[in-house]
C-alpha cells in the first residue's frame, strides 16, 4: 500500500514537472510585435536623417536595435504589400496582386450601402487557402491580436479571426477618415467579426494604441503576436475636397510644426474648382500624423517595459510601401505606386536585445518576404509543408552575424515592372525606365542601359524566369482566371 501510494505521489510529481516544463517552455517563446505604418517616406524619421519630422520614440527604437537601409516591400501600394507580410509569398503567388478598392470615390460619388455591399471592395479578399503567419503562431500557443488596417478582405471568411487571430479591432479596407472611421461615407470599423461605430469621433491612431496596450496587459504571461498596422500617415478617405488629399492629425500635433500653415487653397477636385489642402497643409497633416503615431508607438513600447517584456520581444517597424506625395523619400527617386526605389524601398527598424546589437545600421538586401520565415523560426515552428515561400530567416542578418543571401527581387504592377539582381536595378514603367547601379546611384539618375546592354538583358531574362515561375504556381483568387 505504501509502495502504491509512493508511486502515485511520484507519478503526480512527474506530471506536475512535465506541466511546469511545458508552461516554462511556452513562456520562453519570444513575443513578436510587428508595427507597420502606411505610406511613410524613406527619410521621414529623425534617425533616417530628417531634421523636420519629430519621431523620438522610433529614433530610440533604432538606437536600441538595428536600422536597415535596403529593405523592400513586394508592391508599391498597400493591399498586395500587406498580403505578402502575412503570407511570406509574392503577391503573384498568393493571388492578391492588385488593390481591392472601388474607383467611384475618385469621381466624388458616395456609393449607396446596398451597392457597396456587392462592390469589389466589399466582396474580394485573400484566397482562403493561404496560410498566414498568425495561423502558424496560433498552433505554437501564441495569442494573436491585430489592431489597425487589415486590408485583406471584408467578408467574414476573409477577416482576421478566420485567419489565426484571436482579437481584431480596426478597418478592413484601404483607408478611412481618421475621426469618423468612414471610407468615403461608408462606416468601416470592425470589432472581431462585427462592424462597429462605438468609437466614432475618436482619432484612429489613439484607438489602435489603446487596443494594443490592453492586449499586452491581457497576454503578458503568454507568448503573443501583436500586429499593429496603422493607417497613418495615409491620406484621409473622405469625399470632402477640403479633407481629401491629406492625412489628418489632432491639433496638439499640428502645433508642433509652426513653420507649416494649416490652410486651404484654390484647386480642383472631381473636375470642378474647389478649396483643397495646400502643399503646406498636406505636409503639416502628414508630419503631425507621423508624430502622433510615434507617440502611440512609444506608449506601446512603454507597456512592454512596464511588464518586463523588452528582453523577450522582437519589435519590428517599417512602412507598407514608399511615401506618397506629402512624404520625403530622399535620396530615393519616385513615390508610392512607382517602381523606382521611392515606391518600394522603405524605412525599417528592429529591436531584439537578446540577439540584435544596439545602435547598428545594416545595408544588406532584405525584404518583407523574410518576415514569415523569421517569425516561424523564432516561434520554434516549422514552415507549413507543401507551400512555397519566397524568403528566409533574417535574424542572423539583423544581428550582423551573417550577410543576406538575397540576390534577387522582382516587382510587377499591371504593366509596370522592376527587378533587382545584385547591385543592379531594372525598371520598365509608365513613369520611366532604365538600368541603374544602386551601389553608386541610389537615386536612379543615371541610366546604364546603353553602357551595359548585357546586364540589362540579364535582368530582363531573370524577370522573365520569375514571371514564368509565378504563372506556374497554383492559381489563387481573387484576380486569376481558373
């Protein structure tokens, strides 16, 4: 009897030990905080050289980690770029290779609710067969939250909760008015799977900050993936000519830029004369929106410190694409929507004290396709079988231990094309074309097509091979014909 009791006690102790070991193991998995801005310029950070924009918290994040200067996204505008962030695959491979938006707003027409319900912006989304990073992390025991711009589809089957996330509060489409949360008159905020107007009137950046901090508090004892994709500093999606064409920011932040006037000017909108934001106002609203976002990021980072999570958390920040018209993309050429560097090379910062040395700058060739494999490795998971991924684990590159193995990257937006192979970049687009040596000409000013025709032919051939590979991939919705 004593032996049986002793064995029972021993067995109980073993069970307790195994349980504690598993819990301890789960706690050792690092947290991941992924922060994405919207249309932010390459130089619009203090740490990137701007003497105008106020970004003290992002500057400190860079001082505590690494700032990468040759980081690319997969598309020069939001929807396909953000799809690649979550899937680790080229837009041409995951199927979401163009925007999901209605163009009627471009003509000043407010679309009726019943018409909007069956419009492309409402009914299209990422193919449900795609596996998102949130799906993989959830299997590893992570709690996943997204607060901000989803941009992957609005129907319930496309929403975050059906793609591995546990919590969602934000907008489902490409942009909103920062205060009304409407997209050209259509309410566009969701909580979980349900549309909501609960916070109408409150600045969107503050709402996403609030939700992120609450999420950290709630999940501080468990590994979590916090995806914080801001809509700032994207232009406001409002039909009013006096608002459209500029970002929006609270007065508190606009007063931080007294050299810029908050004025309207005579212009045109929808083919008619109208009072529109002046060039100074567009820059003012943009900079103020960036600084407001920077403050929000500072509070989120402070929440990590409050719960002693700094050492256990990888924090990554970058922009979803190049800066728009109010942004400063110096010294790059071009803007959002273009294949020049200003449309696809973006600011990037990472902090992970255990691995990444503080105060470093890295010029290695890296892309958003590297995020998925990096997060998978960090979570001690495996890449899903039977799926082709287009990136690699870049943590050893961010730490400075290894150089990036990436040698190639390709872009396509309708008839606009670009390829980078090594130090050379080829562009063929409506806005211009040419062959450039990025090692000496980051601003893409000197066309080497005639001087190096063999290099031009090589890059064109590599693009053709990439295009053939994409065409041979298993077809995906929403745009492909199959």
